[in-house]
């Protein structure tokens, strides 16, 4: 577990990007320690785990759902989730709209774009996203707000490959704003990219949010 001094040093290294502390599979006392340091934005991969932690931990924590989200799970987090990073289909976005409206909330989200060649990585292909943006009426979804894009680079020692993939995501956000009405939205300016092993490259390519777990908490407990 990172010390408070090292946490503050890390924040300085990340600037101007913001930290999403990934608490996935971490012991609750470690999350409480980081909260005591001043961290308020935490990310979880699984909706049920996020619900459980939301119930146990202080209510001023901003919870980000960063893993794949099934449509039937949206209802469990819609009343409190701060941001959903992993919108990879229009049907999912419509379900988030439906559940957000029930709670009279506006939920921030990011479109997840597939930038890695690995089959295990998911997300919209950029051309598919642009086609959906043109086929559906985004204005009919008043309870969701697009804040930008999220992507995961290849798990590779090839730094140049990883850098190129992050650059692709940055260029995709430019394209999204140029080719859709989101160019009129000043709040659509976020790039969620970079994790414990590659956040330096991500920040150099324009990341505004990095998702760091083991680099803060140490190894995860898979038991």
C-alpha cells in the first residue's frame, strides 16, 4: 500500500490528469486508508462490488464503473454512479438513460473505443460509433451526458505501440467532436486512458484520467 507521501508525489506526477483509484478486489481497509489521504474518486469493474462498497464507505466518494457493464446491471448503480467509462453499444446507453430518468439524474459516461489489437479488449470501433451517432437521436437521451472517450492499450512491452494506441484515442475524440454535434459540448473533453504500467505514456498523449490500482494498493486479493 502506497504511503501518504508517495500518494502526494504520485498526484504531482499525474498532473494535469486526474486519478481514478481502482479498488477492484482490494481490501476495504486499503480503500479507507486512501480515502483518509484525500482520494475521493474510485473505480470498480463489477457493479455488485461497487454497490457493496458504496453502502459501506463514505457517501462523498465518486464511484466510476470502469469495467464492462451488462444492461441488466445498470439499475443497481444508477442511483449513485458518478461516471460510466465503458459504454460500448447504443442499447447500453439507452438503458442508462432509462434508469437515470427513474432517479431524476444525469449520468456522465464515456464511450469505450477499441484501440488495442488484442481480442480480449472490447469497445466500439470508431466508424461504428459515428454511424450510431448519425442513426439515433442523441437529443432523446437527456439523462446521460457524454464526457469523452475511454480506451485500453495493448498489454505490451512495446512502448511505441502503446503510445500509438493512446494517440489513436486522442485523435478519435477530435474526430467525434468534428463529425457530430458533440463538438458543441464543452464538457465532452475527457480521455480516460492509462493504467499502472503505462500512465506516463498516456499522459504524454493527452490523458485526463488515469486508472491506477496495483500501483497504489499493491497486489490484489483474488481469494
